């Protein structure tokens, strides 16, 4: 029960901590005029969105016209009430709002206006290209019955877009204040009589016709309308500089609406004339068309000539170069398999057509037509043709080619002093394919070929000697082109295989050890110390060692010279890894066969003593033996003799 309560307490604590985390997730919103900065803390925001109502489903991403950084978003908005969302790393949505913006801009529209002067506020926006466009807020005003909007008195009194900085945004709103007034219609005005919808009118009753839709103002972002705008004038001309690549058109409509895709908009301009139509229609569907001919001046250069053509080497054009001559010829010997052409543009605003500019061109025997194409700034092209005539293949290059384009040797190198490469064995100029094994440490090779004809070395091309893979043969090509006969070449192939990483052997032990002349010596794998007696006259041993790992193990002897009784021979064997070692010791304990020599000496001494005893007896002396003393004497003599022979 106690264990269960502990788990329940931890579970509840986890829920509380999780709840605190959610509560602490915060959105901070600050606004300055049109700019709104949203900062998300704990967790860091990943997605930033806004909407006019508390509904995420119809929201717009900050990325549409603002900027988004980690934990922060910046967007420009018109006046209004907004809600802001941040989606965190877990996908949860956090909302802040309502937030009211009232220092940006509002699309205003006046109604039922008479002759008094008035102003309206409109929203424009500046984009990342610096263009200023209207935000499309409908007509700026509706005049009262019997009045019309006087286009001649339209004027911008406030324009906050001129020096507006984007602050890194894709689009930023700005306020424009337009001053306008309505004028009273006269009886001779063709648009008079019925007045605006909402009252009066000459038709009346069921037989009345709807008035035609028309523009009540028309503005362009660059240039000037010619003639000045009047609702009844349907055709205009606008002249703009060559640098103006697009124009924004803003307009308002009376008695109707804009035809889809023919309303106020931004139009890209080509050089020369650009016809732009603004179409409006009344409720009966009758269309009125206004046409603006935007003329973009074309100051582009139409020069598409060269001021010079040069060739590498000692080759010269025929005829001599002139900017007005477009066809040339040049002859080169057969040995020339490529030519480099350089050309200089007369006008820096022109350019070479892609694939037809200066460069190095390969040559085949015979005619080689090379075209240099120039395009003027205006788009017109001009072509200079150079026919490079390469001599035919010499007869000696088509027969007896056995000795051409041959290698005399191949050397392999690596940038690693610890790696020794096994060079290609059995190389022959006539053998074109070889298999090569390299250590695992080698990932690329430097291949240094030598050629039978030294002049051929300059044209040798090596391909594929990089990025060698383990146990995957890499085909490296060595292409040798004959300097004398460039049409003839040979290709040598090296199949290079990079070996797997090598693991050095760790076993230093001997499998067997044999000492020449000592059949009594028996090697045992688990014994590392041995005793041995020397043969007569022997002062050095011939020891044959057989390591378990063969040549991978190295063994050294110490003390195997001038051997005597008590000498010690130490054999140390080291494994291939240079870490593991095994040590074997042979102790010299004397010489074989010393016992029989001692017996012979003792017998000789006894014979001498016996002769002395007989001689003394013949002379009449009595002789007494102290056998204890005699025994001790002979034992001492024996030890001394033994020591002499052991040495």
C-alpha cells in the first residue's frame, strides 16, 4: 500500500509540474505604429500566426509578409483588432488577444459628400523590392445625388511611404491621406441628370436604365497620365524611364465594380509600349474600359560586335581581324588537337551567348567551324565564325604504331612515411592491366608513370586514383597519348584494392626449440627455464627456435658466448604487436663426461701411492695408514680436479 501511494504521489507531482509548464508558456505582444512584435517564451515558438477573430482556422502566418526568428516574429498590420498564436515544439497553440492597433492606417471611404472639401485615409504598402502599392480599399468617396468626384482636385497631403524602412519585413503598411471634393453636376454634363444611386434621377419608374460604371480617380506609381484624368476620358499615355520595370495602378469606381483581373494592380513592363486596361462594370453587367499605354523608354545599347580576337600559340587569323568582318580562317598542324580563342566585347553591356564564348575548343582533322556569338543589351545577336583547319593525320601515325604511347614504368607513392607500398612487379610496356593491393591506411595514391618517349609524359592523364574503398577493386586509368601522333593512345589499367585493417599478431610463444648436439634437451611449451651441460670444448650453443606465429615473432639471444659452468642464456621473443613477450632461460650447469676423468685420475694416484708403499717396504720401512685422513685428502683432490674440468 505504501509503494502504491508513493507512485500515486509521483504521478500527481508530474501532472502538477506539467501544468505549471503550460501555465508558464507565455506570449508577449508589443506594437509600434504598424509593426507588431510577438515574443514566445517557455516554450520557444516555432510558428507565428494572426487573425481578426479568435479562430486559428482562418489565421495567416507571419512568414506571409513578416519575419520569423527563433522565439520571435515581426509583422506589419493595418488598424484593427487581432489575435496572435504561437505553436510550440509540442504542437500546442498559445493565443494572445484581443490586441488593438490604432496607429497604423485605415482604408476610409466617405459617403453622400457634397461640394465641401474632405480628406480620406488610405492604406498603401511597400514591398521588399521598394514598390509602393494600394491596399485596395474600394472607392474613396461617394458623392451626393447631383454631385461627382472632382478628379482635378485630388491631392495627396500626407505620404508616410516615401522614407519608410522595411525593417527586414516582406511587406510594410503605410498611411496616405488624400484630399478630395465633390462638384455639382451641370445640366450639360453627360453624366448628370440621374445623379448617384440612392435618390433622384431623370429616369424614374420601371423604365429607367442603370448609369454606366466609371472611374472616379486613376493614379500611377511612376510617370504622369496624359491627358489628366477625367471620368469621361478612356485613353491615356504614361511615359516612364528605362529603369522602371513595373508600374502600380490605383483607381476608384463609381456606379459599379471592377472586372475580375482588370482592377488596380501592379504590371510588369517590357521596353516600348505596354497596353494596360482597367475595366469596370455596372450592376447590369455593362463594361466600361479605360486603356493606359505605358511607354517604357529603351536606352539599351544595340552594339553586338567584337573589338579583338586572339588565338593561342603562333596562329593568326586570315584575313586580319576587323570588327566588321565576321568570317575567318586559320590553319594549324596535325599535332594541334585544341585551340584557345579569346575575344573582347566592343560594348561592356553586351554579352557572349552561353556556349558560344571564348574558350578552348577541341579540333578534329580537317575543318572545325567555331562560332562566337554576341548578344547586345537590346537582345540582337551577331556571329563571328572561325574555320580552324587542322592538317590530316601523317602517314607514319597510321602504320607501325606499336612503339607509340607506351609507359616504361609506374611508381606508387603515398603521403605517409609509415606506409611502405609494394611496387608493381613484372611491369612491361606491352601489359596494359595490373592488380595492386595497398594497405588499409592508403585512401589515395600518387601515381608517377614514366614514358618510353619522354615527350609523351606531358599528355598523360590519370583518372580514378582517389577514394579507395576496402575490398572493392578501384579501376585507375593511365591514358598515354602519343606526342608525335596525337590520334594514337594507350590506356593502362590498375585494379587497386585497399585491404582490410590489419590486426597484428599477439602470440610471442615458441612452438619448438632445438639445441644442436644436445639430444637430451627437450622443449616443453609450458616450461620457460632449462638446465644444460656443455659438451667437451663447447663454448657456444646453436639454438633453433620455431615461434608459433612464424615470421611474425622475433627472438633475441643474450649470453650465448664464452659459455662456462654457471653461464645463463636468455631468449626473449616479441610478438608482432611489439607488446607481448615470452622469455626462456637456459642455465649452464657444467660439462658432460667429467666423472670418468676423475676416476682415471684417482686410479693413477692410487697406483703411484701403491708403488711408493712397495718401495718403502723394500727399503725396510713400516708403513701405517690413516684411512680417515687419506679419504679426506682424496675427496679434496677430487673436488679440485672436478672444478678444473668444469671450467
